[in-house]
C-alpha cells in the first residue's frame, strides 16, 4: 500500500538558527513502514548551508541532507533508499517531522514544499485518502446481471479534524 502527502508551506528558514524550520505531516494509518522517500523543494541562494532531518512517529531521527559548503542555488531533491533505511520497520501512525536548518549567516531562503511517501504493509481493509479541499466520488461496478433486491453500505471515516 502506498501513502503520499504533500505540504505546501512557503515558510522562511530562520537564518543561522539551529532550531531551524520544523513542519509536520500526520499519518492516521497504523501500518508497518516498508519504504520511505521524501521530496523537498527549497529556495535558497546558497544551499551549501542547508541541513535536513526527518523524524518518524517513534522519535527516530535521520539526517537526510548535511551542509556541504559547496555553492549552489536552491535544492529540489528526492531522498530515499539507504538514506532512510533506518526508518523501515516502524509503525506509520503519528507525526512525521521535517526539520530544515540554515547554518550560515547572511543568505536566507524558504521551504516551498515537501512530500512524504510511504510504502506500507498491506491493510486488511481497503481505503481511500482524500486530500484537503477535495471531494470524493467512488464508482463501484457489479459485473453480474440481475435485479438488485437489497443493498447495504458501511463507511468508516478517520480524520484528524472531523469538522472538515
């Protein structure tokens, strides 16, 4: 089962601040993680000052990008494979946090967006993820002819803010 979520944040990275910028993605399914990848898009005039850390719901932290001090503009990259292998095997449910630190003075930038992609152990139930500001339309097709005498439907909705 694949799960992906993108956060478009357009927030500045505090300049020369070890606390950096932290943004979070909440995952509601409690399944075993079989694979992880992260996409980041950062606008920065000197990306050699940037470090990026991903923390999973179990509290495991993994540095996925370290400062290189090599000149370069902006950072648009996907991190996967061995880089994030230590996060495999844990449960997916909870808060996934991305921390971006700009360890150099003078140049400042912002995190445009980031995405979390999880490959999860198969669930015993089917599910559909609905992104924010989207509607759900699900069409089911029966391949057997005949008159429908009765029908029932069961819906189980999990949402972090049920008021939505």
